[in-house]
């Protein structure tokens, strides 16, 4: 059961464009202009997705003149990966436990 894993973060990362943005930001800090160029998304669409990523705590902003740079918060992904690793460990143990049918 995935109840121990952050459902909001999973939902946010479940969107293909947001996942692409996160993948891009895993390599470097990018401004909105770069993200529009890299993803092919419209500015308004991208801004909406960035708002969702910010509100989920996955990215943070860094103002630089008239541009806004975005960077990934790796601790969020680390926490998520640790939760999935714990879930996998539990599944390995559970594979040996079989509840008898009545």
C-alpha cells in the first residue's frame, strides 16, 4: 500500500511535462525562458506547471533581474526515494508471508 509515500508529490510528478521539467532541473538551474525552449510549452502553461511544482515543494525560485530561475530541491526526491526503498524492503519481507484463505 502506498499510504506511506507522499501522494501529492507522486501526483505532481505524474504529469509528463512536470516530470520533464524536473528531469531538466536535475541537470542545471534554468530560467523560465530556458524551460520554454527545452519543453516547447507555452509560457502560460509552463508558469502554471511551475506553480504546482513550487507549491509541492519540489522546486524553489531564485530571482535574477527580470528572470526567474528554478532549481530542484533534491531533498524532496531523496525523501521520496527513501520512502519507496522502505516500501520495497517491506514487499520483500511480505513476499514470504502468505495469509491463508478462510
